[in-house]
C-alpha cells in the first residue's frame, strides 16, 4: 500500500482531496514562505510548493507527498494572505472591478521521481463599493486566504467571471494533480 501525504495545513486542500475519496494523511509543513520578489509568479508558487513537499518528503521518503501554494497577482503585485483586516480591505480595493490572476503551484514528490507544475486562473471581480468590502471583511473570511477572498465562500459573490480551473483558485488544481499522480505511478482506484 502506497502512502499519500498532503503536506498542507489548509482545510480547503484537505476537503478537495477528500472529495475524491482517496486515503491520505496530512502533514503540515512549516516552511519559510518568503520568496525572491524578482521571481515570476509561476516560479514563486512552484518553488514554495516544492519547499513544502520536500520538507515532508524528507521525513517520509517512501510516500507520495503533495505540496501546494497559491498567490494572487493583480497589477503586477503579488498578494499573499492579508496580515489583518486593513490589509484585507486594501487588497480587495485593488481587485475591485478588474481581472487578476490566481497562481497555484503543485509539487509531488514520489519515492523515485517528482514533478512540479502550476496552474493560472483569471478571475474577474465586480466593482465593489467600500460598503461591499467592509461587510465582506467583517465575515472574517479573507484573513487566511491569498488575495483576501475565498471563491468557495461568500467571496463567490465578488466574482463576475473566471477563466481556468476553479479548484486551483481554492488551492489545489484537482484534475491535473490526479493526472500527475497517476503519471508518477500512484495506484488510483479510478
Ligand atoms: C484565492 C483563494 C485562496 N484561498 C486559499 C488557499 C490557500 O489555503 C490560501 C493561500 O495560502 P497558501 O500559503 O497557499 O496555503 P496555506 O498557508 O493555507 O496552507 P499550507 O501552506 O499549509 O498548504 O488561500 C482560498 O481558500 N480561496 C480562494 O478563493
């Protein structure tokens, strides 16, 4: 039996993988999430995803380990998780009425090989009034999410259009991840 480990403390990533009825374990990977600001968004998310997967793989070398990272890029600015409500308001003001890109990097380390890839999804927001932003931030939803919103929650009300993988915005591009797992030799029930 091959062990599958999700190297993440994100409840969303756990729920997404659970939706596929796979047996897996969770190992949180407390890695340094700083990055070189000169790197491209795809380099940033792939590098962080790899760091998270490697951290856990070192302790579990016989397992298949999945690490993932999500950032939002708007007007050339990289947005991670807001530190507080004020930062969340600023991020949402920046996203209002525009299209931004959500990048999710995924790294899968298998016992003898590994792969790293990213997905980019474009998300267009409605024009948001200050009141819209204030009431959304007061739900508390933005604080632990890149770009200060969750498309899977009340944040869906901010979204006018998306182009790309919805699940990648939530934190894990599911179908691509499963295809890559299969490619690496993980025994899937489907
Ligand atoms: C844009 C967006 C992000 N997010 C979340 C996904 C990620 O959990 C989070 C971005 O932070 P990450 O640093 O990618 O992940 P994390 O710190 O939550 O978990 P870990 O590093 O342990 O894997 O933002 C949503 O849940 N919905 C959204 O619509």
